[in-house]
C-alpha cells in the first residue's frame, strides 16, 4: 500500500513539474548580457513585449519541428549560447529571431531557448 502511495506521489510531482514550466512562442528582438527581450506570439498576432533574465545554466539550442506533436523540440546546441553572432544587433535586425522560450516554474527566468529554423528553402531550377 505504501509503495503505491509513494509511486503515485512521484508521478504527480513529475507531472506538475512538466506542466508548470511555460513554453512561449516568441520573436527575440534584443539580447543584452543576461537579459532577453522578446515579443510573445499569440497565433499569428504579436502580443506584449517582455524582458526576462536567463538562468545560469540556460540551454540555447536549434529547434527541430516534430510533425506528430506539431511543436518545436530541442535539437543541437548552439555554439557560444547567447554570445553567438546570431544574437548580435546586426543579425537580429528589426524582425528579430523566431524561437520558443521555456521559463522556470515561476516564469521569472529563461531556462531554454529553442531557435526556430527558416524552413526548407526552395532551390532554383536551372
């Protein structure tokens, strides 16, 4: 009996931990040291702009689109993390960079950034 209660408690804690972390579809507009400014995407419309600090152990990865779940999942890590050239003011420009931002349980720090791909490019036929 005690074994079932402990097993159920473990499963409950894992489920709550997974659902509490927030995944935000966003466009990153500015990276300033350990702060990331982004605009939240709600469907095809832009939401409010927010700035959040990153956690000490933030993961910055390339996203891979999963056709079954229709979500952007973590892929290969990006070299130099937020210090990578793609996050410079010149590269972000006015449009920014599409990403999925994962926050901690409180929603106060960014724990993971999944950079969206540009999709498949059509090759010119010659």
